C-alpha cells in the first residue's frame, strides 16, 4: 500500500464533494479492490470517509471535518513532495500550484525547513544534456487527446525506416529510458501499440471523440525477457572508454589485461542496436569471442569502410 497514493486520495476527497471507486481507480491506475482497501485504511487512520452505493454513489469525507496537521508524518509529506516536485513541467496542469500549496499547508511550521531540505536531496531532470528535439508540442496534443478522448492522426516511421499513416486512440503517456512514448489503440493495426514520440510527424488532433476501450497497461518491466535474450561477449577495452562500459557492466567485472586495457564480459543481444553500441566504441574496443559475433562485427566494419572508400 503506497503512502503517496493514500495521501493523494485524501487530497482528492477534500477537493471533491463525492467521487466513485471507479473514478479513483482510473485516476490512480489501480483496481477498485485496491481503492476499497485504501479507503478502509484512510478511515482507520481517523478520517471519517462516508460511502454511498448505487447510481450517483461514491466516497466523501464527512462535512465539517478538518484534517489535523499532525495526521501525516514529516516523512509522509516529504515523500509526496519529492514525487510531485519532480513531475516534468509539461505534465503539470494549471491546478498544480494550488495542489502543491495544499500539501505544503500540512507541514507544521517547525518542520517546514527540514521537509524542504529532504525534498531538495533528490532531483530528477527530464531534459537531455544537449542537442535533442523539443517534444512539448507533441506532448501537449497527446495529453489533451487523452484527457478528452480524442483520436489523433500522424505519420509514423518504424524501426525499419518505413513510414505509415496512423489514427490512434491515445491512453497513456510514458517516459522510459530517457525517451517519451505513448500507448494507444491503432486503427490501422486493430490493436494497442507503443509509439515513440521522436518518430511522429504531422501530428493532428481529430475532433471526433472515442469511447474508451477496456485498457490494460503495457508491460514496461522487460527485465526477464531481455535476460533470456542476452548473451555475454568478451571484450578487450581501453581504459579511456571504461566509464561508458560502466553503464552496462558492474565495476567488479573488469579484469586488468596489460597496461591500460581490461577484459570484460558485456551483456549483448544479437541485433543491429547492440552491434551499433559495440561499433560506437571505435578502436578502443575489440570483441574477442564468440567468434560468430566477432566475424559479424568485422563484416560490418568492412562494409562501412567500403562506403567511405575514395
């Protein structure tokens, strides 16, 4: 049970006269059963939540109830503040400053400075260091379409470089591995698909609204799948690129091999993306084994050499 979700539900109940379990489950992307457990936990904490069944029913905090500032611990509030302080600006709506002010209002005056220090100890920056496209315009269109159930149209370039026209019902914006995506139902494929924003062009909002389908969130934790596909390849690398290899390999896996060189087992999947990673290390990296991957790297290098041959 997440404390951050419980506090957020309380904030919603304070703001709204009444809200249903279905609305809360959609809002927090959990099951209605989880919402009922959360409401029970909130009630047990001393906050009187009244529920009504049937059409127009839902949950509401009883009239005239005032939440004491001591209801939440400093740790509870700090957890919430860290979370919402690191929401990317493009995802914040016009109510965000008001929401932040309400949460800050729960901090006792003698704990404000301490809570702020703890909040500032973690910072998430969604911007790249340099030279990438600004996707705010696309994100704003997709966010509006999700909130208003509007279909969007665009041209899409897949991983093979093929361009197709798509019409999609968008359901979720996703930020993963420093990239923006959205998940939606594609009319051309008659199924849900994941789209990378940098591959979109001519993005347009279609005024026609759609009736939301039963939506199951996409599986984003692919650790088990990737682990099954990966094989270890043995590389001999120069110390100058060691810091780049540390993005993929544990420090303890680097074995010294003469002056300024190391032997390291690199987790590798046999596809163009991973071959590109190895080739990006240039002359500071040699694949020792297995032989068939070494041979394929040699073939790619020879092909590249022919392309630039004068």
